[in-house]
């Protein structure tokens, strides 16, 4: 495996003209003194994104284009295919990173010879950081096998505390882990493709390091459709959630979890992801990120698919919800009540929006 660069930064691009220049600028201003490449993959944008990239006068940037809009998974897979770095780093086109991000992460990776380096993130809304550090760790630290297993165990019980470990962006990943284990994004998924990839990575990571710095800035854009709403609008049958569950359970098996715990955590993940998708989509409808009439039809179709699936009926009975979650959503699924489920999801979405506005 040839490694011509220390880091390959992979940026999928689709109709990102309003913020793409900002993303490119932060990459070109990195204080990293090692070799790195910026791989930008245009996913058949219909705006001026492609021209913005072409106008950049930098040998660091390598531009590739997909012939038709194929989704972020396909764009990232093409980026991985072209990457020549010792490590890869994923950055979304509407986000930014601190000027010392690559230097900080690579120096730690190089000193510790670890496979994964993760950092905290900012959540930017209305030009303000809305989030303190999301990890429970008070300082930089090594993450051993027990730490990684605990993060996997808590992912669907206490998701905020494990978001950085199991996220995609804001992390440096040794490329040989990806190549040697043939890890790719699931291209049929337009949503949760990052979840499957992250679990596949954790199945094979031998050592990791946490950096107690918010080096990655994730931007919330009001009234702009999200990957979740776009993905669900295209159709997201229960079989897709089952595909994600299979990746999670395989990762748990590779990591050495017991058969009983693999089954329990897989079932918990399955229901959690379904509920989270329904509530998040309902929130997008309220915020106007989804056209209301089409949103109602799409959500009803998804709910019909969920309530008619025997695996959902079987696993919902053992679902362990957190105190922050609505008790009515799992009840509505267990009772197979379409109207109650719609109502409960909308109500929970409104509660979340009220809480965020207070914060």
C-alpha cells in the first residue's frame, strides 16, 4: 500500500456553494508541516460548487467527480479509493476545523502509533458555539480496549457521551485499518452510512487517543435539509435499519462481546435508530426543512413499514429508553398505533426544539 502523504483529507461536496470556500480556506491555512492532500469529490452538484473548487490555485487539492448524484457514501468511497495518506480525515463541506487540527492530531498519532485519534467538536448555531466538550474525559487520554468497549456499550443508552468515539468527522483514522479490512461506506444508505462505517472501524482499531480540544466545528443551518431528511425522503425501509444493525453486531462480535450482549445491544440499537429517525424527521418537518405535505406522506409510509415489521414488534418489548426519551413512542410502536406514534413523535420533536431554544 503506497503512502505518499501523511494525511488524506476527504471532503464530499454536493451543492455547497454558500459555504464551500470557507471549508477550503481552513484547509489551505492548516499549519501542518507534513505532506497532505485534500481530496474533494463532487457528487454531481447543480450549483457553482464545481467551479469554486476548480478556481482554487493549490496543488494540495485533487478534484474528482461522480457522474450522477449518488450520495455521501459513494463520494467518500471514491475519496478513499484515491487516497494515498497514512491517515485519512473526513470533513464535511459545510463544516470547518481549527488551523492546528491536522498538526495536533497527527503529532499524537505519530507519537503513540495509534490507529485512531478523536477530538471534541463545537456545535455552531447563529455564530455561537452551543456545546461544551461532549466527552466525559477531563483531559487528553489513551483509550484502551475497555474504554472502546464501554463506548460501544453506551452508544444507544447515553449517545451524547459517546458521540465523538463513534462519529465520523473530527477523527484521524489509520488508512491501513480501512484497506486491510475492506471497510467501505454502504452506498445504498443515504442516511446512517456514517454509523455503519464508524462501527466497522471500531471493530478493528487496536489503540486510540482522545484530544480534549474542540478542533472541529459542526454548523447547524436553519431551514436547510439534512442528510436524514434527504435520506428518508428517498425511502428508508426497515431493512435499512436492519443493515445498520448487522454492522453493529458484527463489530461487537469482532470486539469480543458475548453472544447475549451482542443480541441485546443490537436490538437496542435497532429500536433507538428507528425512534431517533422518526423524531428527527418530525423536527425537520416543524423547522420547514421538509415540505409539510410530502413530509406527512413520507413519515406515514415509514411508520407503516415499521409497524408492519415482525422484528420491530419482537424487539420493542425489550427496549430500554433513557429518561430523556418519550415513553409514548415505544408504547405506540408496541401497540402498533399509527396515530399515537405520529402524535408522540411530533410532540417529542417540539420538546427538543424548546429545550434547545432555552439553551
